[in-house]
């Protein structure tokens, strides 16, 4: 498979061309080229969720919709399957009812069935209802400092491209601006960046960031040349150390508030 590099169209692009609805935590519904794509499905109730045998994550708020209210889902873009704040029990049940799940190579093996693992920069084409195709390209993601994969596991992001469509990036749980620079080098400038934020910190590495914080989100927006930034993964869990207020303040301070879309 080959990777297609597509720059964002110039001029004003209405947000309605690519609606993005954040449903809580990392879960967002993206309508792109006639397809309905869901990121990291998490629909469980608030409660305590063990992770990796060393910590317990506390979910503090329910999802904004139930899976039954979503309607048709054509594919799930799953950044990783090993952490309950990115794929919970209800999310796993939802995966059984969608045609395709795109995720990490290891996740594709663990989930089986309709799951397909993509290595970084590997692409797959999804047929559009009106003809043509949407290309989904996997991107690297680093869920912590250098070497985090050995503990945190594989994580993947995604870039969506298509003829006459603006380029859209989903970061997944990524804490590296170097990764963002790689994405920008291949696809930038792009139209929309769905950034997983929250400034989550790990019990490993003396509390190092394992997702972007608000200051890094501002820098990511600049690096990507993104016209629109949709923040996700910044609410509904107690281990997120920053929320919408901090993100909005950082973009205002940088003079980039016009790019921010709180979906």
C-alpha cells in the first residue's frame, strides 16, 4: 500500500463539510466523504477501571450519547485497544457491529474479526457512498516519552484524505511534537486536527506527559498549519490534568482562538 500526501485546500472551508462531534473522552464522530467514522469508543458508565495491573483510572462522567443513538458507523479509528479510557467494555461490544476497525498491528491481532492493523504510514482505501474513496493513513504516535512503547504499548494516529476533501488528522494518544512534525512533513498544511489532549500523566517516568498538554496543542496547531483544531480526550476522566478551560486559555494567549472548535 502507498501513502498519499495531500495538502489542505486553500480558502475558507465551512466546518459543515467535515462535521466532528466529540462525545466524551477520546470518542468523536467524524463525518467525512459520506462516511461516519468513530474514534476510540468509550461508552461505559462512570466508575473505577483497572489498567495494566498498576493503576486504577476513574471515569467521572457518562458519554454524551449511547451507542444505540449513534446510527450507522462505517468504521472505527481505534488508536489503541489496551487502555480502558480508549476502549472500554461498551466500546468493545460496539466493535462487533461495525464493518471495519482500523488500529495498531498488535491490536488487529488481539481483536481479530473485523479489525485490521496498520503500521505507521500504511494506508487503506474506504469506498465512499457517492463513488471514489477515502484514504486512511496510519501515523505514528508516542504515548509518553521516548521508549514508552515498551510499557504503554503501540498507539496509532490517522490522516484522512480524499478527492475534493480537506485533510483531517486524528492524533490518538500522542505526547510527541516530533511525531506531529512527521505528520506535517507528509501532509501539511492540513485543514482539521482532532487532537487528543488532557495533559495525562503517567505513574511511570516520574509523572511525564503521556498526551499533549494545552501549550503543546498550540504548537501542534502551528506545526500542522491547521485551520481548525478540535480538542478531544480532555474530559470525563480524573487522570486528565487539563480540561477545556486550560485549552481555550492557551489558544487565546497564543492569538489562535479562531482556530479552536470545542465540538
